[in-house]
C-alpha cells in the first residue's frame, strides 16, 4: 500500500515484496480492499491508514488492473486478494468460525477428570528400590 500510494520508494535491493525492513513500513496498515472491473479489466483498490506524528489518516491506493498494472508486485497482490476472498467465502457461506477464546484455566476440573489413573506423588518422591544384585562393599 505504501508503495502504491508513492509514500515510500522501492529500494533497488528489494527483489521480493516480503523483504522490506519492518521500520520502513511499520507506520502503514491495510484495512480493506475493493474489487472492480470484470474479466480483463478486473483489479483492486487497497484502503488503509498511515500513522504520523500528528495522528493517523486514511489512504486509498489507485485502482490497479491485474492485467495491465505497472506495479512490480501485481501478481503477489492478486494472489493475496484471492486468498482474502477465499477466507471471506469460508466465513460467510461455509460456517467457518474463529477459534473460541480461552478466558480462564480451571485446574480443579482437570484434576477431577484425571481421576486415580495418574501417578501417585508418593511414588515419585520415594521411588521403590531397584531389584538386582547388591554392590559388594570392600571391608
């Protein structure tokens, strides 16, 4: 998003979109996307925010057509948008849910469920002597 909005320059050393230094892009966050066009004209616009010394402000990228964009990482962007659309479909239409948060740990219930099958603490503290020959002591 920062690159598409021309807020930062593309360093020559960056060959992969995932190789950015965290401090260069830490003041940007993508909050959403819109899809437009169809077939050969399909593309997307990213929306997000940038934090500055006086607060945050909204940013929207220019519309990027997947087929004709000059953006160097358009294939990675298109792939990420497809992954997001897949997740949206899973949540809206196929019943996917986020894992329930565990808000507390109840150790008393765990001890009751374990029952008598657990090791006896007395056995751990006072292990039974090993069977076998006694060591010869020198007299």
